[in-house]
C-alpha cells in the first residue's frame, strides 16, 4: 500500500528548513532574478525573448548578434529625435 502524499508536505519541509538552518544560509537561498532585475522587468525580458523565438524563422540562421542588431536599429529608427536645422548649422560652425 502506497502512502498518499500530503498536499502540504512541501510547505512542511520548507518550514522545517526555516527552523533548522542558520539565518545566513537562508539568505543565500532566496530567489533572485538574473542580472539583478526586478520580477516585472524579468517578465518583460522573457516576453521579448518569446517574441524573437516566434518571429525569427528557424531556417533564417540568424545569430543572436544579428537579431539584436535588427532590434537595435529598429528601436533607434522608431525613437530617433529629429535634429533641428539650426543646431546642425551651429555644429558645422
């Protein structure tokens, strides 16, 4: 006869770990996002990666560097600030 798993077994094990382990060990096992990102920014980054996977065909043989260069140039083009004619003339000065 197999013993049924208690639905709170994992919680009990975690609580036991909290009771037994020294505090400095507990701090080292806290979950952190890569790159020091907050969870919201990490989620956005995962969305960007999902978009890349969904839109770059597998047979494109595009390297990550190529893909990011396309993203960079598209972002720069989309959000470029117009240069005023007067500031161009003064720069040539």
